[in-house]
C-alpha cells in the first residue's frame, strides 16, 4: 500500500513538472511570435521606405530634375535668359506688406457658417 502512495505522488510530481514545462514553452513561443510580428512590421516599413527611395532616385536621374537643380542651386540659366537675385531682406519686407485678413468671430460662428451657410 505505501508503494501505491509513493507511485501516486511520483506521477503527480511528474505531471506537475510536465505541465510547468508545457506552460513555459507556450509562453516562450508566444513571446517569439510577438517578436516575429514586430520584425514583420519593421520589414514592411523598410520595404515601403526602400520603394520611396527608389522613386526618388528615378526622379533625380531625370534631366528635368537636373536642370531644375542647376537653375535653383547653382544659379545657372539657359542661353538668352537672365538671372535676377532678390536680396533676402526685400523678400521678407514684401511678404510682410501683404495684409492678412483676420477673422475675429468666435469659433462657433465659424463652424455655423461652415456647415449651414455653404
């Protein structure tokens, strides 16, 4: 009879250890699945960025882009064209001289006009 109790407790201990190992393995797999999901999202982001960069490279290789950059950055012009350089202080002065219309009505009136007086 005591052998049956010892065998019963041995089986219980073995089952508890097995269940513990199974739970631990399931938890590890779950964590690794999260890592895989995050890596997949990062890969998708990198692929999108890569495709955008390829589009930019294709655009940069076009003659129109090269011509535009040469005209803007290097101040080059076609034969017969002239270059006009406006000093920065005059550009700031001319943009500040444009009157700005300021709407001082309360927001609820602006919303009312947006939705009901369209």
